[in-house]
């Protein structure tokens, strides 16, 4: 791995880097800073492995198009998005629709938002653990969580 990383840092051809990333998505983390600035390279990397967003520059982690590509490939890539985008209602709702536990990666404001929290809880009562302390004090939301959790487990025997 260290030899591969060393070799990748010297490659200056966008075309070569794109082919390498398409074949081996995990290589994105080893490419040089010049190649990481290339938007096309980042797009290909996150389309192949959404979690590659972790190794992207801040400007790409704050680029809605790149982040949408990343979460489309792996919803948990939301964790690596900028705080601004983790506060984007539409993006967060799409992620929660796929996997309610992604509420944990939402901005603190959205973890406190009753509508966002309810959306997550109606899909999985366990999302309660990712809500803000204030939202956990909302009786209506807690009731939804309890109902969702009990229906998921089935009726008591």
C-alpha cells in the first residue's frame, strides 16, 4: 500500500488518474493535491466510492453536486459533507429515507428539528438516539419512537 501511495502521488495525468480510480476507487486517498483539486477526478471517485468524500478537499465537501453523488453511492458519505450541507433539509431527508440512522450526521439544527426527527422516527424508532437533547424531550416524538420500536418488534407474547 505504501508503494502504491508513493507512485500515485507522482502521477500528473488526469486521464491516468481517472482510469486508476475507476478500477480501484480506494486509491483516491493517495493521489496528489493537484489531482484532488480536479472536480472531475473527485466526481469519479465519489461515484465509485461515496466514502471517498472523506479525502476530498473542503471545497468539494461543500459542493452539493459532489455530495449528492457521494450519498447516492453510499448514504453514510453524509458524514463527510460540510456542516452547511449536513444542514441541507432536502439532502438530509433523502439520506434519512434510505437509512434513518443518518440523522446522526445531520447538523445540530436538523437533529433538533421536529419534522426531520419525526421523518426519521417513522422509519426507525431507534433514530431517537441521534436526536438533540431538546428533541428527545418532545413527548410527541418520543411517543412515535416508542410506537415504531414496538411495531418493529411485533406484539408482546
